[in-house]
């Protein structure tokens, strides 16, 4: 009798686990994909914010240098910053 119960449990437990995985896996995968997309959107937003903050810092430094003669050692240009980020993407200019 004990042998029959153990044999049935040996078959029943993997089936119960398989049913549980079939029910839970699609929902868990869905939430992981949603979390991945959300994190990717937040990372892209922070990347854009970093560029805006850098531009504001350059503009503030330039105005502060003109008005108070401070922060004059900070000579950054937002245009140069944008060009330096896009240069790896742009094809090299031919030297004709």
C-alpha cells in the first residue's frame, strides 16, 4: 500500500508543479517585460535629462562669467557636447 502511494506521489507532484508553472510563467514573464520596458524608458529619460542639465550648466557658467567674472574656467559648449555624442554615429567626412 505504501509503495502505491509513493508511486502516485512521484507522478502527482511533477504534474502539480508543471500546472503551477504553466499558470504562473506567462504572468511572471509579462511583468518582467513590463518592468524591463519601464526601466528602459526611465533610463532614456535620465539620459535626456543629463543633456539638458549639461546645457543649463554651460549656459549658467557663461552668464555667471559675464556678470560676476566667476566660473570663467568652465568653457563648455552644448553644441560641442551634442556633436561629440553624434560623431560616432555620423560617417567620417572625406578629406578631398
